[in-house]
C-alpha cells in the first residue's frame, strides 16, 4: 500500500522532468490546425471578393473586425483566463488536500500518537481536540491555544526507539512528498514536512537511542516538539476540510482521533 502511494509522488519534483516539460515544443497538430484556420479565412475572403467584387465593402468589414479584436482579446484574457486559472487553482488545492490526506494516513496519525505519549500534559490538549464538529471560530481559537501552549516533552526510551523505527520506514515516502512541487505551494504543510523529515534524520543518525547523553535527549525533545506542533496544527485544518467536503471520512477520522486514548474505529452508537 505504501509503495503504491509513494509512486504517486516520485518524480514530480525531478529537475530533469521539469526541464523536459519546459523545453517541449508546440505540438504539430496545433500548428497544422492554426495554418488550416488561417487558410480557411483567406479562402473565404477570396471567394467573397470573387463573387461580389466589392473590395471597399470587404475592406470595411475586415477593418471593423480588426477594430473589435482587441476587445475580444481583453474579454478572453480577463474573463476566460481568470476562470481557467481559478479552475486550475481548485484542482491544485484538491490534489494538495489528497496528498495531505495520504500523509496523515501513512505517517501523521501514528506520529501524533507517538508525540502524545511524550507529551507530559496530553490530557489537557486532548480535552480541546475532541469535539464532534468544528466551527471556523473554534478552529482559530484552538490553533491559538496550541501555538501559545507550553508543550513539555518527556523522552521515554522504548517509545523513542519505536518512533525511530517507524520514521525510518517512512523515509522514502517523506522524501517523495518533499519532491512534489504542488505541495511547495502550501507553506504550512511544507514546514511540517521539513520538521518531520528533520526529526527522522536526527533519529536515523542515532545508533542506540538508549545510550544517549541527557543533552541529546533534550535536543531530540525539541525536534519532537517542533514536529508535534506542526502536525497538530495541520491536522486541525485537515479535519475541518474533511468535515466540510467528506463527512464519511470525517466520521472515521473522529473515531480514530490520535488525541483520544479511548478512540476506536468501530461504530458503537
């Protein structure tokens, strides 16, 4: 499953792919189509002149069309171009949301569970992260409380070793997400990926997390806190998106809430 999802992101940020796309020439069929239309227009004018032999009237008609051409260009540029750009933006946002959903499915939810186990006051945070519904105001209030919260991380060696193994198995997946140029348009999620990727690299360099000095545990606690806060904030936006667009996915996300110690996927009520 992970390999299949990983393939969706590999190569999207490859510089060679981008360079190849940028150097791609106009397709031959488009050139042929343009020449055909231009030829058809010239042929129509020739036929019109041959039949009616009214050069002055034809010239007047041609000039009137040319005079209206800038208005047509302006209309197409301001209206249709904007509509197309807005549509492209919505498609891009949808792809970004899909990628974010895959991230939480593959990494985010489990990572949050590990972080909650290190959080010395996880019960307080859980109390504000388990509502049945989110309003826009609730979302902003909760985000503000999380940013201002004094998160204290207490390292537990067995859990840290489990986290190390977990992130080691997700290294390729995280690297593929970082190579996705679409996600670079999402600033907060990009920061999240860098925080998680950095934590994974820090842990990868430790051969035995049970034999680290106290200062190093403090350093890792800071890395965990950075990733913990970033993933939590983005999780709130992800939940709000699911609540609005995909109620059935939101229902499952609520039943598997990583901040709820009693959460279970089974529907009981």
